[in-house]
């Protein structure tokens, strides 16, 4: 009898549920909106879980009782106090199969690392970093960003760029074309109006301004280049913390990179690599090329005691077909 597995990726803006068989063939993909309880509350998490799982089951033509294992990556699940309410939300699905749920960064690691273990660094609007060893033991940073001293995402880069503009105006730092770029972006009349407007909240510069930093760095602005290198050092520092927690210093392992920021400039990943290699010289940085929800299915296989290494690539390829078909029909 064929065995079926459910993988779920719950995000702050979109969520997916994937059903695949034991051969790595993706059979159905449910899609929905936000499920992060910090955005929609636990009732919203339940609603999204139910919606996308029922979609996937209906498309696959199977019943939930036919599932052999399930894995959930839940954005917003960060602390021990959140485990019980998250578990209760998942239990509303009424699954009889064994399942596990983790922070969503971990299923990205499972999807991106050939062996299913290593370190994952996320750099989008903000940042995050987690890791997992061969025994399934996890390492992590707080995921709380600037509040607890973790930097390297687009939002933090823009904050750093604003600092540089202020320092250039007060002559505490070098001149930078970021000044002119931010004046143009906000519609400010001049540098004084820009700084006054930012302080008095007439103007806002968000993570969406990060591409300007990459463009100016590519055009030779040394301040913009240093901001990118700073972000690389900070992201590398996050990885080093997790590497030390898990004792990876002498191991050959993958650091999976997830997020739009890694598309910005090779300078970012090159700086990261240099920092990481000071502590873990055998670490290999790789970009995530698989849909994260694949990691949910692999986690589900793991819960059922099913070895997945031999079907991982087939699962990635067949899931990409589903996603491409969905995007082309949208």
C-alpha cells in the first residue's frame, strides 16, 4: 500500500500544504494566506491550517486517515510557551499519523541541506538563524532582531544607511550617494528636510529601500559597500553562534541561505563566508533552491521512520512543477 505524507509551511503572508507519496511524487498543493499567529491569532492559524490541508487532501483524492506522517513549519513558533497552543491548533486537523512541528526556518533547512542537517540563515526584511544536527538537536538565535542585538536583514541595512547619511551630514563620516538617493526616494527637498522628516515621522524609509544600497554599492559607493559587508559580518555572526551551540566547528556541513537579500550582491555572501570560515572552515554556503514546504514533507517522513534521502530530489522537482503550474495559471 502506498504511503502518503503531509508537509505544511505556515507563513506571515502565505502558507502551503503539500501531499506527496513515498516515492517523492508531489500529488497536491494547497495554498492560502497568513497563518502566523502573531499576525492572525491562533484562530487564524487554525483556519489557515484547515483550509490548505483540506485543499491538498481533496486534490490528492485521499483521506487524512491515509497519511503516514506529517511535518509542520510554523512561522511565529519561537518559544516553549508557544508549543502548547500551536500543538492544539494542529490537533484540530484530527490527524492519526505521527507529526512534528518546528519553526519554519527548520523546514527550509531540511529542504535545502542534502543531508537534512546543518545551519540555515534567513535574510529578508529582518533575519533569523537556526541549526539542526544529525540527531535532530536544534540550535538557534532569538529571532528577535535589533531588540536582542541580531542584525543583517534589509530593515537593519536601511537603518544603518540612515545612520551613515546622518553621519555624513554632521561630518562624522564620509560623504555618500545614499544621501541623494534617500532625498529622491522620499521626495524631501534637501538633507535637512530629509533628516527632520525622518525624525518627525513625515518620511519613512523601510526595508523596501534596501535595493538602493545594493545598487549604489555596485556603482562604487564605499559607504554602501561597507553596509553590505557589515550585514554579511552580522549574518555570519548569527551562524557562528549556532555552529558553536551544535559543535559543528570541525564538521563538513551546509549553511543554507534563504531570503531575498541574498540576491542582492555576492559581496554579502562572500563576507559571510569569510566570517564563518574563521570558526568552521569546512562550512559550505548554499542557496535554497527548493520550496520550503518540501522540508515539511521530509519532516513528516522522518516522524514515520521513512528514509527520505533517495527521494528528496524527486520531491523537489515534482513540487516545483506544481508551483510553476499554479503561478502560470494565476
